C-alpha cells in the first residue's frame, strides 16, 4: 500500500493531507500495521486509493474499478519493483510469454479471449 501511495502522490505527507489524516497517524499505520489501525482510517485510505478494504485486510491490493483506475507509474522503486526483479529471473521464452500476455491485456475487448488462452498456457 505504501508503494501505491508513493506512486500516486509525491509523498505520504501529501497523501495524508489529501485525505485529512494527520501524518503521524499515517506513519503509525505503516509502523504498526493495517490490522492495528482504526477501521475509519483504513476506510478513508482505501476510498482515496480506490481499493477494497477486505482485500487490504488479506494483504492484497484489489482495485474497485479496473476500467477507470489508472495504474501507478512503473518505476524501479515503485509498486512494481518486485515484479521487475522477478522478470529479470525469467528465461527468454518465459519472458516472451509474459510480454505476450501483457500485450493482450492492453488490447481492446476483442483480444480478451487471446489473453485467456495465453494465461491458460502460463498456468
């Protein structure tokens, strides 16, 4: 969640100001964990980020609307840093499959069936 906030906002402090939450409270959420935060504060954070609270409780980031939600910018230190590191470990043929899958995901609805087929092959 911290990486998502940093990808969308300049800093945690800017995000705190945006949602009307003291920075110290936001900092405490990251230090003590989401499960130790008040429900009200977690709802406020999730609403601003457009993610489901129940997903966050399970440690997952699940967007409420993938149709309208713009993904955060991909940077080496951003939300997708772990994925980027994993991509570096793949063999060329595996990397090509991942790239093909991503290409299909960004195409229009007509390409959705192709993405499913590639996804099934990767499974």
